[in-house]
C-alpha cells in the first residue's frame, strides 16, 4: 500500500490566501471582498498587490453577497471571504436569491469550517454548511484536504463559470498532496488501492483516513482511500468503481451526519449498488469550545473512529 508522509503542517486557509494572491497576478477580473476578517482569510498578499480590486465590506455579510452578485454583471469574478458559518447560514437568503437563482459567477470562500476552529465554540463552528450549499441548484461545493489542494482549488474555480462554495479550515494540518497537482472539479482522487473496504473522505478527514488505512493494513485489512474534494458534483463513477471491488464503504467528514458527504454517497449507493455503509461524522449536534484535537476525539472524527467504522462495515458484508 502506498504510504503518505509529510514534512510540514499548514492551515488550509493559507492555501486559499496563496491561491488568491496568484490569481490576482494572473487574472485581472478577479476581485476580492471581505467581511472584516482579512487576517483570518489570509487575504493580505492580494490586497498588498492589488488594493484597487479589494473591497472591505465590514461586518455586513449579506451586503457582501449582494455586492459580489452585482460585480459579476460587469464581468468581474468576485471571491468573498468570511467564516463558513457567516458565509452560509447568516446569508442564505442572499446566496439563494442573488447568486444561485441568478446563476452568478461568485466564489463563496469560507474559512474556519467544521469543529476544528476550536475554542471559538459552537456559535462560530459550522457543521451544516455542506448540506445548506449542496441543496442550492447549480452550486458547486468543494472541500479540499490540505494547503496544496486548497491553493490548487482556489486557482481552478476562477476558470469555472458559475457559483462555487469553497470550504477550508483554521488548524495546521499535514501537507501531503503534491504541490503541482491538477485540480479537476468533480473528479475524485484515489489515494490508496484496497480490496476489503472503501473509505471516502473529504477535507481534514482525508489525512485521518490515510492514517486509518495504515492501521487497518496492520490488521490484515486492505482499505481503498478516496479523496472526495468535490462534494457537488459528486464523482459517482469513482465511488461505484471502488465499491464494486470492496463491497462496503465508510464515509468520513467534519460535518453533521445529516446533509453532508455521507448522505450524498448513500444516495449513489442505494440507486446503483446498495452495499453496507458506515458514517464517520458528527452525530446531529452542535460543537463546543475546546482544542481541535479534543473536539475531533470527542465527536468521533479520528483515524481510530474510521478504523472501527471500517471493521463494522466489513462485518455487514
């Protein structure tokens, strides 16, 4: 089995900042908007190089979405920036009516997603955002796994015409994807080959899935790990090809068990090949204030939880 290692940890929000800065230099139509969180979104380099293409909206997220929608009419490609909770739930009406319904070319870039922003607690954590955004017709939903993939995704979505939700996080996580990767929207990446169980993971849980696959291998269990960076459109073909070999599946995500990646995968399975599936996700609850590691442990989002889910899925075959 292929082993993945890392030499550095970095937050995925910094990958967004690096990608945005590069776009500023290569695409004159890219503009950036922020709701008073420039530092948290790592937008400083873009602002330094292209101050005339940056708009500080202040703590007025609904206005930010409306302004972004309007900018597209003039041919601009707006990238909005704030926390994931404020990028979705707080402004859902504006996104639905002004962006999704009108099919505006807005890139909604959302940091501090999931539980792992940590000590800020449940009011700032969001475990519902993937569900909210994937239900909007025409909305692309992307959740990359590390710094390199987040940078690549940020650059790639500028070329896609239509609304996109790009989700990333605060904590430093291993960088294990290649720096020069090609990011293809809607195309899953198979990271390991396996025959006993498929592990479908997204975001921060991809690294946990890889760690779980090594533990499973030590138990004599062969796990196939697939990185689902695009939750919508979902790569149905990659999922079905894998479970045709393994006969069971685990989905792993830093999101509510209701409405997330796992439910999208379950729909694909039930319509095509209904094999046993286990879910690693937050079990329909809000988060709380603690360190990211403590929260991952308490809410069952670690490699150990994926191992147990894999064993259970295999036992149901």
